[in-house]
C-alpha cells in the first residue's frame, strides 16, 4: 500500500533469531533478558517490577518461576524430553521433581498431540502447581515399559512480574496505545513477531520530528501482564487513549487478519479495516467472539479501550500455533515488513486525519492552479477525478478518513491531495469539525 516506510524486515527477522533461544515465561529472567535486548533499539524503555502477591483487580501477581534443567531418563539411561534441547519439553511453571517411576505413572505427566505426531506442544500450568513434560506423539509411542527417572530442577518463589513501557510525548496528551507480549518460549509467530514489529514501530515513532499524538507502548506477559498494567493505569488510559492496537502473530506471509474491539466501531476499527482493505481486500475478518489475546482485557466492561488487533495469521488459526513447529521458518522478513507497514499505515492515518473544508462554492478552477489537465481529451481527467471526488465531500463535517471510505480511496493518497489543495488555497483543514 505504501513504500515510504523504513525497510526493516531483515532487521526484525534478525532480532527474532536473537530472541528465539531465550526461555521466556510469565515471569523471570527470560523476560528481563528479552526486554534488555529490545531496549537496545530505543531510548527510554522503562522496565517495571511488580512484586508477587500484588493485587490487580480480581487477580494477584503470581510467584516467579525459575528453571535450571529438566529431563526424562529412559530405562536405558538415555535422556529424552530434555529442556536443554528444547525449552518446550517442560510444562511451563512446573514444580521441582526428582524421582523414579514406571511408565504408567509417567504417562500421567506427559503431553503430546496425536493429531500432530511430530510436534512438541506448548503447555503451561501457571495457576495450579504440577509438573509435566511435553514431547512428540511419535516419541511418546516409542516409550518402552520400565523405570524412568524424571528430574526438573525448578523453583517457585516470591519475586516479581516484569514488563516494559515506553512513552513518547506528542503535541496532544491524547494517546495511541500499542501492546505486545513477551512471555512465550520458542514460538516465532505467536510470540516473537509481536515484540519485533512493535519495537521497530517504536523506533520509527521515536525518530519522528513531530508527533500529533502521544504514544504508550508496552511489552508485557500476556493476560496477567495486561491486567496488572490496567490496574495501575486504566483511569488515565480511559481518559486519553483514542486508538490502540494489540500486536500479535504478525510474522508470516499467508494472510492479513483483523479482530475488532468489543465496540466494533472505534477509530482503531475504522482505520484498521480501511488500511487492510487497501492492503489486501481478501483479508480475514473475525469478530470479538474470536478474541483470545490481550484485547480481552483492554476491551472488557469497565475498561472499554478502543483496541483492535491487526495480524497476519491469527493465533489458533494456523497449524503450527502453540507447538514446536512455530519456529523461525514460519515467519519471514517480508511477512514482518508487511505487518509493520499495515500497522504503521494505521498510525499514520490517525496522525494525518483532519476535517477538510472547501473555501469556495462550486467546483474550484483547478486548471489555473496547475492541478487539472489543460487539454480536454477522453480519459485525460481520470487522474484528477479522485481529487475532485474528495473535494466534493470537503464540507468541514466529514473527516478525511470518512471521505476516503466514501470514495473508496486509500487515505494515504488523499493526504497528498490535501497538501496540494491547501497550498493552492482551495481547502482549509482543522483537527476538529468546522
């Protein structure tokens, strides 16, 4: 749709490669290490620690989890399902165990996917203490009767939940909000694409010489992180946030997807649908009933933020989701760049939206202003018809985004007309209705 955004697809993919080996969870050093790497790309990313037990609405901050190793040793002494080889092998938040048991007892602690026999599933148990291992169905079927030693060297302790926050001041106190999560291990599209795209959006925004709106950008653990953040900031956000986007699953090349806010007709919804229509008219449209990420919290009753979600392949809708197959082969520089462009275009549409008003009755004489072909031939005026259509709706009551929707033209193109027409004293603009 627009080729003026920075080409950062390769940079985002390289960042994903760097972050991929880190064991992230709801809490812990993996989150801190990831935020430390992200902070290298922007200035001012603040890292906050919220102590275990802190109340946040109906929830409280859980204990911090740390794991050093985890493995199963089969009757022959060979290690299988080893955390050192793949951090998905251990159920997230597993309690410590070091014992020997028979295969039947062990099976009660094993998780696999019969429908995807060569994939390791991603399984967590954040809010009930248990231990377990994840392995492929093929691997599970190959287990022979006998005694197995199982060991998980982990601990749950009073620590803290960690999140990152970046604020960028603009001409207005009104804010655009971006949120992504940093809590999943070894998943490229479902996890790493979000922070990789978001940090580069932040870098792009930070480089702007002038911003109409202020920006609030957060990197949080999913669900509990957004609940914690809202418990601290929801009053200010409800007052100031005019649009927001949850950035998740934005790395592959397959499709573009849109999931609306609960309201369904916020500025975020309108601009997301507009941009995606002109990016990929066949984009996948979901409803709020299909929600599953942090839009659940941002759009919940009593919070009611205008947050929509622009994605590539939606979470839960691609075969590699929540398995070891969601690896770096699923995402690509072009997929990441496409998502970056789409969300950046949404932001730019909001930044550049205005209320244009014609300053003269009837059609303006564009020819003497150099804005209309000076020779009347068949088809010669087609190039300016879109501009004339725009002018026809410049009544000072319709926003540029509304006009773009009426005449089915990308707002990015209309903004170039606005500049020419303002310079030629044909229209005037202001940020509110005339």
